[in-house]
C-alpha cells in the first residue's frame, strides 16, 4: 500500500474520531442524531476520496517505475555494447602481435644462419693472419741476425747505445728549455713586479706630512701673556705641571710656543689655553679643571678618529682597543711623518697591490693599517721591544688573524714571513716612507748616516773613493783598477750591500755602484 493512501486513511480515522467527539458533545446537547448522520456522510465521502487518490498515486508510481526500468535497461545495453567493442579491438591487436612475432621469428632464423656463416669466415681469416704473423716474425729475426753480423753488435747492445744517445740528447734539450724558461720567468717577474709597484704608486694620491715637536699658540695681544704667566709665574707652572708641556713665552709678538715630543699633550695644552684665554678666568684651580675636561675631550676625539679611519678604509670588526690605538696615531709621528696618514697610505697601497696580485684586499688593508700600532706608546710597554713585535703581540691579544699578525711582526724582518701578505706590507711601508718629502730627519743624524755609508765602503780593500749621493739612497764606490778586477768589482758590490744591510738602519733601500776604470795617458811632444 502506498504512503499517501495510508495518510488518507489515517486522516479519515482522525476525522472520524473528531466527529465522534463532536457528536458526543452534540448528543449531550440534544443534537446527537443529526450530527451523527452528517458525520457518517462526511466520513464516507472522505474515505471514497482517499481511495480514489490512492489509486491514482499508485498508477503514477507504477508508470514511473516502468520508465526507470526502461532507462536502466538501455544504459546497461550501451555498457555491454562498449565492452564488446573493446574486446573485439583487443582481440584484433593480439592477432596483429602474433603475426608480427611470427615474422620476427622467421627473420631471426635467417639471421642466425648468416651469423654462423660470418663466424666461420672470421675463424678462417684469423687462422690466416696467425700464419702471416709467424712468417713476419721469422723474417724479422733473420733480419736482426743479418744486422748483428754486419754491425758486429748484439740487439741489446745496439738498443743500449741508441737509448744512451737519445737520453743525452733529451737531457741537453731539456736543460736548454729549462734555462730559457727560467730566464724568461726572471724577465717577466721583474717586469710584472715593476708594473704592479708603479701602478700601485700612481693610483694612490699621497700628501707630504711634516710634523714638529712644537706648536704655536696665537693670542690677540701681548697683554694675555702676563695673565698666562700669572703672579710670580704660578699660572704657567700650573699649566706645565698639569699638561707636561713646556711653555715658552718670549718676545715673539702675539704668539706662545708649546714644546713637547708628545703630540697628544701638546694638543691638550693648546686646547686648554684656548679655553682659558676665551673664558678669561686663569688661575691654578681653573687650569686643572679645564685640563681634565680637555683630556676627556681628546680621548673621545681619538676614538672618533679611529672609527672614521676604519670606516673610510672599509675595515670591519676591529677591536675597540685597536680602534683607539689607530686614533692615537693622529698625534704620533715617525721621522716627521704623521703616523696615521702613513698607516692610511700603507693600507691603501696594500689594498691595491693585493688586488693586483689576486689576494684578499680587505685583509691587506687591515694589516697595512695596523702595521705600526707598536709605535703608539703605553705605560705597560717594554721600551726594548721592537715596535713590529709589540704591534704583533697587541694584534694577537685582540683577536686578529694569524696572517695579519705575521705581516705586522715581519714588516721589518724581526720574524720570518709565513704568508704572501707580509712582503706586501713591507714593500708598501717602504714605498710610503721612502718617497721624497714623506719624512724628515735631524741634520746631524742625516749627515752621520751618510758618513757611515761611506765608512762601510772604505772598510774594504781596493776602495779609492766613496760617495753617498741621492740623500743616502745610492753609494758610489770608485776602486783602484790595479787591485780590483772586473769579477772582484761585482763581488765587492754585493759584499758592501750585505754589510750595509746587516750593520746599518735606514729607510727604504740603498743602491751600491762599484766603478772600475783604467786610464792610459800619454803626451805627444
């Protein structure tokens, strides 16, 4: 029975119950009979309507089921037809493959037959070649015997003689080739070295820096001199005691001389005097206060100078103590050359030269900047220790790389060079210090060095005259031709250069030229 039919039947029953309830109520009121009749009529009509609706719904559902069956049947037939088609195609492919395999089998049988024929032919030819090889060996042996009879030498002896002659010839050719390559390498190496050094020098713009041991403090009028001196000289004594600088007040108009070998102390004294004169209050207590503030200011300036220097050169990761030492170089000089300018110049030269040689330019700049930090004095420094060794120790203490430490310690040959960076630092230091105008020397020491150069030459036998020229960069030695031969002159030049190198201290290099000449003089009358 369909769901709708059940629904209508249940609905009719419910309606009947409701009507019965109504009838019961009507009966209570005296209208029971009429209500019952009406209810029966209505219930019968409802039942008939429900049956009619149920039959119509049943017919509709039967029709829908038939249509769905027909649809599913047609789809099933299509699937079966497609499967039959695929099976037919697969059977066709299988038949084609079977025919192809049978054809290949027939061809393989034919090829196997031809391969057997080829193998037989190959074996026949191999046998023929073996016979021919035996005949050739017999002929070769007979020829060797005939040659041995003709030359009266055995085959081993002839072979040994041939090998020996070839060995000697090859050895001579190899020696000549090696000699040519060595000479070519020497010429090329000299040319390349000169080229690199010249390019490096040309690419770096240098400044001539000359420093003194005195500073001039300019004043507006000579009246200020009395205020600086103070009553009974107490002010000037307080300044000298606080700064460690000698103050010279003489007749020079509008100027006071500050004398001290320490540039830092001179700068502190100059700035302190400037502040005191500007402020106008000059007395011992005020002097000590101003000097203390100026010292702190100079310390901060030293750190800033060090930072600016490493930033300008592109050096990173430098220890703060080393940065401070770099800043203190601004107030140090070596033979009149400002130490910071010299170190910056060496760093730039090292960077260019390292780049030309294919090395690390940043590491070379680092070593070039730090190579003279041993010249910056400290209260804990042993004055007997060379500045190169002292700088190397400081670099090791503050975590620099071994290559940088070795380059610092070896730039004056105090220790052995272990990296390619060390000779670059040495060469660039010589370039910066040896150029004209870079450094100045006291006249007495300069003249004494020239005399020492000439005395070294006079210490050898056969030397007639010796002249130190080109500011001590060259030593020309004139020898007696009767006592010194040409070969001896060459060895004498080498011995003099070695003697200068071991016994003297000098910037740059010294060229030794030995001149030997023979003169024959006659007079025609």
